[in-house]
């Protein structure tokens, strides 16, 4: 019997979006569009360039078609004044 979210090679098409602030703190984490922050999660970068993740008992892997995206918020501070 498989645990919830365990993958046998078939994808459920999950999406994981991690939003970081300018100072690289986590601002939000969304699993299939639903905010689950704050919660424990991990993301692994594989030597093949693929990503895998585990959050709330759900396992995701880009090699099986899941989407794992890290968004970095860039705040525009306007043009620097000339001195």
C-alpha cells in the first residue's frame, strides 16, 4: 500500500510554487494553488537538473511531470540619483 502522495512513476500533475522575498526569506508556499505556508517542506536539485520536493506528505518530481517553481520577488527601487 502506498502512502499518500507516493509516486510509482505516474504523475498526479501537482504544482509547487515557492515565493521568496528580496532577502531570500520564504513569503509563501503554494501546493496546487493553495497556500500551505508556514509548513515544513524540502526541495532537492538532482544532478540531472531535475527537481523533487516533499510537502505535507505529497511527493513531487519534475521527472514525472510535476511543476516546481521558485519565484523571487524583485522590488524596483527606482533610478539611483546622480551625484
